[in-house]
C-alpha cells in the first residue's frame, strides 16, 4: 500500500497466557452485644475459619473477641463533671490470623522432558502438611475523656503477640527437594501506645482556634525464630531484636595517614564485651531498627469569622535507622571514587567515616557510616480556605482552597529525604530500611474549588 512502511524484527509477538489460582476460605462468625442502662457495654464474638492453603493435617482455626466499656461519668457517684465532663473506660481482647500463601503447604512436582523426549517430573516444593496460619492475640486498655468542655483525649495501650509466624527454612538435600520449606516457627511481641488529643484553645464568635495532636509508639521484639546466619550487611530477623533489624560490621577506631589523609589502623567492633578486631574478621553487630518507634503530628486550625479558615500540619518520626545506599554507591559501591566528596576532601570527614567510604568497605562489610538516623520533623501542609458567599455564586457551599504541601524537613539524615525509605515498601524481613533511587514526596502547590448543588 502506498505511503505505508512495514517494519519487522523490532518486536517479538508475545503469546497470550492465562493462569488461575483458586484459594478457598470457609468460615463462620457470631457476635453478641449487650448494653446496660447506656453505661456498660459488652461485646463477644467468635470466628472459625478453614482455608485451602492450610496443611492437610490442620483444619479449623478459631479467633475469639471480647470488649467492654463503661461510661463512668454517667454514674450517680461522679462528682467531677465540671472538670472531667466525660470519661469512658474500655478494654478489649481479640485474636486474628494470616493464612499462608496458596500452595505453601502442598508438595509439588514440575514437568520436565525425560530421556528420548519422554515426559517426566522433577521435585518442586516439599510442602508442609502441618502448616497453619499465623495467629496474633492483642489486648487493649484505654480511656476516652473530655476535660473542661475544651480538651478531649483518647488513649490506648496495646500489647500484641504473634505466634506461628510463617518463615522459610532451607530444605535438607536428603529430602530430594531443593529450595525452602514454610514452617510455623516465629513469635513476635509488639506493644505501644496510641494517643489522640483535641483542644479548643479559643472559641469566640469571630475567632476559633483548634489544636489536634497524636502520638503512636511501637516496640517489637522477636522472641523465637529459625536460626539465621549473618553473612553480610543487611536486614535480619534475629531473636531478641526488632523485625528486620540492620546488621553490619561497625568501625570503632581509625587513624589518619599524615601523608595521604586516608584511614589506617582500622578496627571494628569485636562484639559484646570483646576488644576491637580487624574488620575482615569482626562479627556483624546490630545497628538499628527500620521501624520508627515514635510517630507524631500536630495540627492547627484557625477560623476567622465565617469566611476564612487557616490550617497548618507538622508531623514526624523518630527511632528508626535508614541504610543510605545512595551515598554508599557513590563512595563504596558501583559508582566508586569519582562521585564521592570524601575522596576529594578527606579532611572534612573523620577517619572512621573514610574507612567506610572506600571500595574495600563493601567487601569487608563495614558500612555502618551509611546506617543513619532516620528521624525527622516535617512541615507537611499549610492551607487557606475562603468560603465564598452564596450571593456571589449561585451554588451551595462554594469555597476555594490554596494549599502547599511537603514544604520543609528538619533532619540530620544526609540523604535526599528520610521519608524516601518508607516509600520503598516492605521486604520479606518486614519494613525496609533501604533508601536507594527512591523519589521522595515532592513539594506541591494546589488550588481547589469546591461547591455542590
């Protein structure tokens, strides 16, 4: 056809395929609620499940739940209503689970071509007929209170234990199978608090100021797990430490060569109670938790008259460690010397940092200089909303909002943004601590027009 060119050999047609994985759950759920004089509330429930991914030797799992709350401030003996105008005490206990992935419990074989083109099979996955779901039980205690008709507080303390954590363990070659086998071996304990507060700081006819805040703490510890041999820098699930803890060889001392300004006499942590040793023979030590132990925010809303609302939000995280692989790659990894400032201006850096910022550090595994404190405080949002009088626009509740987000970050982290590691998701070992090639939250300016009719 005139004017049409046909180009071949630039693409390979893909064969259409379709797969289907059937995973079946059958279960039942029952719940009963009881209330007495609108002051005491009791709830009890139970759920029973069976799933096709459970092992053949395990059938049903039961998850109970119970909760109670008492509105103490409604009782006749409560005499502090002028100060504590509302008080509710509550407690709850519950169990929940996570089922294994499909086929984790099944022994499988893979099709192969046998001798002379005959059909055959080869071992695939060993499976585990005793595989059961992870089971977590959690207890919560807390209260909700209103003080002086201005301040409301919601406090919760939680404690959670996860048993039968599903982990993978290498298969013994004598079994005739390769790869890993799923086992219920792990146990993790997690506890912390959740606190929310709301304060009506000023309440007048033409001026209202409301302050909101929240604080969450998390402390998780692995109580039992399969034995993990730490052979390189990375994240591991080790008994007595948080999920996905960071482990590396840590430089504890180094001298500076007076001629080259490069590090000499480098020694690493020899382990608990032991003297420093050469880094090549040093043990890998725990250097940080990938999960923030504290998360908090403070918001302020100011209403001027009935037409203008101002809003500001500050939030932050503390207690987590980030593996700054961007800097590691520049100084001790693939990029090498040309992109590392420490190689041009070594006097700006300590000898212990220079010991990590070298190509040999990636081989010996002493990379603790790139395991950084990921704490930050961020000015998350500023906004102003103008409520347009309806006499100007013939619509209902018209308003226009000017907002700016991700404005500034206060942190000691040397990377682009400590929040970047959180955006890179999770790994098999829990929350990831790696910041490499991740685009952080970008500063944005928005204009929004809202109305209804």
